[in-house]
């Protein structure tokens, strides 16, 4: 059995203002909302994505990194 490495930090890029913030991702739940630090607009996942990291970040959430289809 091989171990898989999971990244726990990803950089969110706000589609409204373009500001980027590196955030720690939860490993046991989805994060459905995020408030942009610069523009204060609420981000929600895009249709078909399980969380904001899968929609707006440089790396998907930990479950998707491991090949799961969603945070479940």
C-alpha cells in the first residue's frame, strides 16, 4: 500500500477582486462559503464543485486530491 501526500493549504483567488489568500483547508468537511478579504463578497462553490477550494483555489480540497468525487 502506498501513502498519498495531501496538501492542506491552497491559495484562494477571488473572482471578484483578484486578491489571493493562502488558507488551510479542512480535512473533515467542505467549506461552502468564504468571504473575500478585500472585497467582502461571499464566495460559494461553482455548480458541480463540492467546495470553494475546488472552485477558486490553486489546489482542490483534500478529498478530491485523494481521488474522491466530493467531500461527502
